[in-house]
């Protein structure tokens, strides 16, 4: 990622934080943004549009918003990806399953939370929650030259949830 520039939103915690740190540690210039200003500030002390899977398929406690992979943003990602491709601009997205972010981990302390976490973990064919770094690595791939012929794609990073 050396010589690359990245803008990462939601960078103060969870997937956004992992996504910001990965390219920064690889030499990219990263601009991190988040409504949690102090959280973004903490990134400077270390070594910088995610569409969720709940919008694509029914998840425990969730509702089904769309058929297939993509949810409400699928058309935008695909359409803008195709529209911008002739100019060398690639537009892709990731669709994370349930990821072990700070917010998800806090559920264990809420009423019904432990049972919900067990149910969601079991619902993923891999039998566990994902890690923020696992999503960040897919995002880094999509932003890299290795994905130079990829545009308009929505990549599930969901432990096989959508493949069920």
C-alpha cells in the first residue's frame, strides 16, 4: 500500500479502526474520520462504505431488507462501479457478518446478550464471529493493485453466513 492514499470513515473503533491501521502500517497515507474525534486522535499514537450483512439476509433479531447480496446499497455500488470504470475509478464494498467489535462484545453485559451472541455465532457456518482485521484485509485487497480488475463488487466477509 506504499504510495497509496486512503480515506477511512468510522475509523475510531471496530472495523474502521482495523481498516485504518492496516494500510498505515503498510506505508499508505491515511486520513481517518469519525464522529468520535478523541477516538481518531488515539490512532496517531498507534505505529488511518461498509454495507452490513444484516441488510442482505435475515440475521438473528434482524429483518430481511433485500434479496441476495447487497442490500440497499447494492445497486449503487454496482452502478457507480460500472459508470466510473472507464475513468479508472473502482467502486467496491464489503458486507461484514457479525464482527467482534467493541459494540458487539458489549452485548455480553446486556440482558439476553450472551444468548444472542451464542445464536449469532452458531448461525455463521464457521461457528464464530469475525474479527475486525479479517474485514480490513479484504478492504485492503479491494483497494490494492491486486484488485485492479475488480469494480462493482460486494464481497461478503461473513464466515459463510450468506452461503447458507
